């Protein structure tokens, strides 16, 4: 999850400040979602 590490670095966040969820369908197509706590979002502006 290089993009997660990059986001954390750029936004000066801890890895636990972001949530990650993913699904893979029967054809192998993957969907990923990234969430951030509202409290953390308000802190970074």
C-alpha cells in the first residue's frame, strides 16, 4: 500500500488515522476505499 504511506507522509498523519477497505469481484476487479476520521480531517484543514 505505497499510496497509503505516501498520503500519510504528505498529510503528516499516522497510518492508523486512515481506514482502508477493499472488495474483489468474481472477475478479479478490485475496488479500494480510503477513509479518514472527521476529527483528523478537521485538524489538517
